[in-house]
């Protein structure tokens, strides 16, 4: 009898061990790389993006995930060489399955290197160069949607003439669409047009030429502090700068410079995240959402949900790239994210609806 009881105890112990081992089985790890400017002039945006990614991953991990996700962060200091070096490390040493980034400098390099190495690149950048490649995605309102919202607002404001000042980078693609929309869908006349190199600091000669045409509005597109410099010089030369608008660039302006755009409207592509996301980021991480903070976190949401739900082929432990890509194109339609609703279109653009905002007390407020 004692032997029987002992045998039963041993059997129960072994069964418990098996159940415990089953419950604590190691999940496959999916590594995601993030190349961000964590130091240098753009560190504020980089730190906000990292905090947003951490907060979003914490939320995702509260669910019953099939896989473990690890984010490896690399500081690129917004230096072109360091951007490339950081991405190569993430792909070749850390074996990241996907690279997260934002803005053209990082997004375009990431998409090119990711395409060469057969990994995912998910970014938030102006223009659509960063969608070129089988596994490349860009979370940004389409140029057409931005142009439509901008031009329809100009028409409501009874604008008759405009002058265009455009950075000769990805923004040029953006404003070529704006020009076409103006010509095809309005009676607004483009009386002056100037393309300038990134980092330009002297617009005075061009402002004098443009102001001689007395445009109702100036449409400016340039990486900050270009917008602030332009508006300051415009006021010095013409005596006013309340007749300037832009796509997104007012939001990118440093807080200490935003007095110059107080009360002005602009087209906002809603890059900083939903109101709930912004409030949580401030409360839980102590950081203000920056340009592309929300869309970067949304990209993490999308890639994690794609891996979690994509088909796993026989003999594989995680979904392969093609199945992850197929899930994205089949399911990301009016898809809820911390960056708002997005729909994947064309080659890999996560399109979304822009809005009209005004700067009120240095904060962008939706007005239309």
C-alpha cells in the first residue's frame, strides 16, 4: 500500500513538472530595431518616440502574445552616416526582423537597407520614397489627401493668389501634388515659386521677389528651424507674417519659437498620436508627443499584430515575411492604432485623414 501511495505521489509530481514546463515554455523572440536620434538636436523627438514605443509595447504585452518582442534602440544623432551604421548593426548583428524610424533622413535610408536585406522597414516620413521595396511601409497621410485639405481650406478663406517656398527634398514631391491640385481644382493662382536647399537660412532676396506679387498666402515647407527663420524674415521685410501656412511644419517648430505662429492655421497629418495617447505619454512618461511619435508607436502596433496573426508555415516557428506582409495588406483597413485610423494603400503607405489645426497657446488644436 505504501509503495502504491509513493508511486502515485511521484506520478503527480512528474505531471506537475510537465505542466509547469509547458506553461513556462520559451516563446520565440522577435527582435525589432529602432534607429532614433536619442542625442543631438533632434533628441527631444527621439526620446518621445522611444517612450511611445515602450508604452505601446507594455500595452501589447498585457495580452496573451504568441511571441516575445524585444526592441533594440540605436542612437543615430540624425547623422546620415550614423543612421546607416545603426541600421546595418540592427540588421546584421542584432538580426532585427523590422526597423522602426521616422523622418526622411532615417526613413529613406532604412527602407533602402531593409530592402537589400529582406527585412521590414516601417517609418513616418514625407513623400513616398520610403515605401519602395517589398517590405517597406510608411505611416503618413498621402500627398493627395494633404493637398485636398489644404486647397479646400484656402478656397474657404477666399484665397486668390499664393506664393510657394519649398524645401528641395521629399517635400518637393508633396508640393508638386499641391500645385497640381490647385491648378485642377481651384481658381487660385500661383504667383511665385521657389525651391531651396535643406538648411537654407537666408530667404530675404526671394521674399522681396515674392512680395512684389502681393500673394494672399505664402505656402512654406521646410525643416525647422527653417519655418521660424522664414517667418521672421518675412515680417522684417513685409511687416506681416500672419499670411503663412504649411503642411505639418508648424507642429515641428520648437516650443520656444511658437509665439510667431500663434493663431495661425495649418494642415496637420496627425503624426503625434491620438489625444488619449498624447495624454498617457505625458502622464506616464513625462514627455510631450512630437512629430511622428504617434505614428512610430502605431507602426509597432501593426507589425506586432501582423506577426501575431499571420500564418505560420509548416516547419517554421514564426510567420515568414511574405505571410506577415499579406496579413498587413489584407487587414490594415480603417485600422485602429495609437496614431489614429490607418488604411494601407498602394505599395505600403499607411494612409490617414489630415485635419486643420491652429496654434493656440503654443499647442495645435483641431478647428476643422
